[in-house]
């Protein structure tokens, strides 16, 4: 096989209106739009009403597949027949960018979205008559639908998207690591973001999508206009589009989370620091960029990738292993589970739609097992 020169490619956000956008793929020496990929991503966003964040995820997977095929001189037809080789390429390539899975080989839970993006892309091409029937036969098999009368299409190459807890469970940051990262942070903004991800269990997309109007730091018993919450300082996680960096809050509706007083004080420190950033006062976003070394004025919305890189840098500066934002969310979940927080309360704090989603945090230690066994024995024989 002749390997061609490496292709440069990237994904970009394409705004259509103030609150409507999708992501697409640019590739080649002039970074031109990859036409058939762009058609598919636009169809997902506007034809099938998928979230902007979904088009961003799919754009990333399709960019990598397009680059892999182009560097080997494969047409769409040839790439389809060589999909097993691409899966092997993914399985043997460690993740090089910051975030979950950095430096590790991908697991099936990571490969499943990549295959879903590729299979959906080829189904779209087939619907438009842009690939031959042989390509569809190579990628899919048909089986009778359970309801009868119709035919279901099933990919020939599948991976287990529901791995075991041992492989799927992202390791939580320890409380010592959390403290060291806070100490390593050089700005009030960074300290506040680390604290709010750990103490409020925010996903990184929720953090960067926060607006100033979502944060209400008020005494218990008081309210603000259009908010009836009476339990003190809190923030609103609202489902909205239009984030300039494509960040998304995946909650189905608005979720209200209490904010502990240490985080409230760190946010107050950030607000004082924020006044030194030009034009930050006009930005609606809770957290914004600082002026850059190349002359960028700052005050722009943060991207999820920016926060991932930031936390990776802080963990390196503190002499720790590679940390990513979701590990801080797991720190909250495991700490709450260790404190025996009621399942329905923890479900609300974590924003889970299914109460069983928190089971990943609930591990039973040997010490807890001994305490429980002794408690039952005491009921039979009395305290020992």
C-alpha cells in the first residue's frame, strides 16, 4: 500500500443564525469543505433535528476516517470495504489529545460512536444513490424487524457500547489531587472552575455553557426575579443552543443545583479578577478567556477543549497523573456515595435521568462490609 502525504483537516462550527449552527469538516491544502460529509452533517442537524453537539462529535469521527482513507488513496467505495482495517487502526492508536482516555488505547465504548458516525454517513450516501449496493452489502446486513413487515439494517462490524464497570469507569480524582490542582492554579478563574466541577459535579460542557444569569448567589429565604428557589446560593443548568464553541448542556430541561459557600467565595474572587479583562463585562458567559500572548483581546467564551487542556496542564504542574474534567465529577459522585447520600438525592445532584446511572460510583469497601456484618450480628447477640 502506498501512503500519501499526511492530510491537514479540521472541524469548524458553521453558524446559521444566532442560536443555530452545525459542525463540518475542512480538509486538504486549502482546507476546503468535504462536500459529502458536510451534506450528511447538515442533514443530521436540520433534517433530523439532532443536537449541534452531535454534529460536532460526528464531524470529529468523520474527519479522522476521511484523513485515514485519503492518506491511503481510498475512494469512499474502497474505504467501506476496508473498514475492518480502520477499526484496527483505531484500536492500536493511543489518544494524543487531552481529555478522557489520554495516552490510552480506545475501549469499545469509545469505538462505538466512531462506527455509528461512519455507518450513518454511508447510509446517507446510499439514500442519495452515491454509493453502490455492494458497499451497503459490505457494511450492513438486513434482518426482519421485530414488528414484522419491514426490514432492519444492522451493521456487520459492531462493538459492545456497554462495557463492564471495570473498563468503563473513569477513575475519580482523589481529594488530595483536587487540593493540589487548586493550589497549582494561578488564576482565580481557574480555581473557581476546578472547584465548581468538583463540588457541583458539572460536566465540562455544562461549565463552559454557564451564563452569568444562571448563577444566583443569594441568602436562603430570598429570591431573584423569575426564580422561586429559596434554599440559598444556586445555579441553573439550562438547555440552550448558540454557544460559540459548540458546547452543550445535555440535560433535558433546567436543573437547579445548590452551590456550597467555598465555591461562592471562589466565584467572587473570579468576578474581581474578571474586571481586569477588557470587554469581559459585556460577555454573557460566566467564564471567559484571558488576553492571549499573540494579542487576542480575551473575553471570549471558553471551549470544552480549552478546559480539558487547562486541567491537564494544572495536573502536570502539580506533579500528578493526567486529570480530565470528568474525573472531578466522579470525585463528587464517589464522595457522595461514600457518605451514603440517598439515591434519589444523588440522582438529582448528578442530573441523571436513570437512578441506576449512579451505580458506577457505589463501591463497597471491605471496611463497610465488616461494619454491616457486625451490625447484623449485634441484632442477634447484642453489642459485642
